[in-house]
C-alpha cells in the first residue's frame, strides 16, 4: 500500500501522513517504509493506468 492510498483512507494529504514517520524514524522498523525510485514509480503508474483502462 502506498502513502497516497493510506492518506486517502485517513482523509489527509500524503505530506501530513509522512511527517510523523520522518520525525519518529526510531518507532518504525526499517522494513516498514521504503522509497520507490523514479523508474519504479513510473512503472507502477503505468500499470495502474493500464489496469484502469481495462476495467473502464
């Protein structure tokens, strides 16, 4: 699940969701968060668009 998904679920912006995580890194295990590379993010967006087109 991406930060944008969680933010939408909680009704906040991604920035508001990510701030506490950045401020309290000791409370979150290393495998709790990860950062996509630009290439990975682009590939994920491409997959989401392709899926949305097939469903629509």
